[in-house]
């Protein structure tokens, strides 16, 4: 049976698990990260992990939740919803998200490895997933697209198809070295953002 921990020990170990989990999940992903690796910095037996989290997936979700509110405020509230014009909102969203991905390695991992979030979802109850969705930028984006489609601002396509198009733009930086002169890359991305936003809003005046 895992030992009992004082409140101070629980706080210290929880903080270490979050710190270690962020590094390992970002660097090598959920599947390749072991409980031994997560617990090593704590100096506590592997079996004690379950005192703090139900599973690796629960730790992964906790890290995501700690960032999702801030990310949503940046890319959704401060960008996507900051303009009534749909085309301009999409432009701002893509540019803000590209900036977020450039400075936030964990969120970049979440964006580029959706299979990891699918693995997390399979381990969680519907209630927990519903709570997690409330501050999720992806949920807010889809709601925006549904509302703007009803307004007639978007091309005639399913919201998930439009989300996929936007994700394609966000994946481009993964292949930035193939875009030629590094000095031209920001201009390439800016033009791509403009082209995609314009293509998705054909009825723009």
C-alpha cells in the first residue's frame, strides 16, 4: 500500500509530477512516457503515482486544462472573437494560434498529435470530458464556425471540414525548413493565412 503523505509532501510531489509530465509529454509523448520516468524526480515508489492521479492520461489532461483557459483567451477571445467580420476573425485566430504554437511546446504537441488527446478521452468519463470542453479553444472555434455558417459568412462545408483546413495552416510550421529562405517564412505564412481566410469567406463584401 502506498505510504500516507503530509499536505506539504502532496503539494511538492504533485508539482514535480506536473513539471516532469510537461517535459516528458512534450518531448516524447504520452505513450512513450512511463510511470517510472514520471515518478523518478519525486524519489517515491512508482505505485504512489495513483495517490496523485488516476492515470497518465489524467495527468496529461490536467496539464492541458491548466493551459487551455489562457490559450483560449489569447486565440479565441482576443483574436477570433475580437472582430465582427468573419474573415478578419479567422485571420486573427490563425495568426494568434501560430504565435501560441511557436512559444508553447505543450500546446504544439497537443495540436500536432491529436491521437494523444483521443487516448486521453477514452480514459475519462463523459462528465469529465464535458467539463474539459468548456474552456477548450477547439470547442469555441467550432461554435464560432457553426454560428457564422448560419449567418451565411462561410463556404458551404461541414464545420469539421473547415476546422481541418485551419489545422492544415497550423501544421505548416512543422515543415518550415522546406519553405526556403528563413527571412521569407513570415511573409509566406501571412499570405497563406490571408488566402485561407479569404477562401473560407467567399461572400465577404
